[in-house]
C-alpha cells in the first residue's frame, strides 16, 4: 500500500509545463471579453441599422395609405358658425324676479278674520315683481 502514499521528502515543484498557466488564464479572460464585446456590438448594429429602419419604413407605408387631408364639410362648418354666433350674440334677458325684494307675508290662521285691506295678488303679478 505504499504506492498511494506521498513521499515526505519530495518538494512540491511545478513543472515547466504548468509555468504558463496564469498567462493562459488571463488570455482566456481577455478573449472571452473580446467575444462578448463583438457579439454585443453586432446586436446593437443590427438593431439600430436594420430593425429600426424596417420599423420606420412600415410607419411610412401606413402613413401613405391613409389620406393626409380630409375634405371639409362646409355645410357642417357653416351650421357650426351660425350656432356659435347665435350662442354668443344673443342678448341676455333681464331678470324678472328680484331675489332681494322685500315681500310682506301675512300669516292668517283659521280662527282669525282676513283683514279687508289685504289685497290678494295673482301669481303672475308676484313673478313680475308688481
């Protein structure tokens, strides 16, 4: 069983084959970074120069299919102008009822007699402010 045990007197010395290992690791990291950068630059180029261009062309085609100017319906336009003029050029009627006018109110109960000098006015006279 002595075949699998480590000899105590032999020092751990790296052989010449493994002397360039740290340089190879750095080279691998740099090459991976270059590959990732080139892939991302390619994706960005395709997106900005091809994908967005196709989208802009589709937008232009949709705009060209739809008419830019719609004909004006002059009948509706003239009717609208007439309604506008009628709305803002009419005179405001005077207020027939004055909310601050003092009105005398006499309360008569059923047991009292109605005074003879009390004059009963029509609703139209009250509304007109008479």
